[in-house]
C-alpha cells in the first residue's frame, strides 16, 4: 500500500523543489532524467504523493547529485 504523504506546513518549500532548483533543472528536466512523468514530479513537490524510487532512478539521482558535489546521504529523510 502506498505511503500517505504528511502535509507540509503552508508556505514551506518542498525539499525536492529546493534540490531541483539547486540542480538548475525544470520539473520536466528532472522527470526526464528520472524516467518519470512531469505530473509525478509536480505531485511530489506539492506533497500530494510520497516519492519512491527504483534502483535505476536512484542511480540517476545519484549522478545528478554528484554534479553538485552532493550524495544521497546529503538528502533529507523526507523529500
């Protein structure tokens, strides 16, 4: 059963959105890199869905993070 998202306090920016902006990517760019839909990225950033990643997507995310001298361990527990 999918995890239910915890509502983010109003006005608090999504950690995923902050990361995407740090990567200087649009939602569409991130979706393409991870092999997911633009709508999925949008729902994650809005807190409507909880991000889940396949191994392939985690490897793609790791490559993106490496480009800004970060790693998976630098990510917050809740994206």
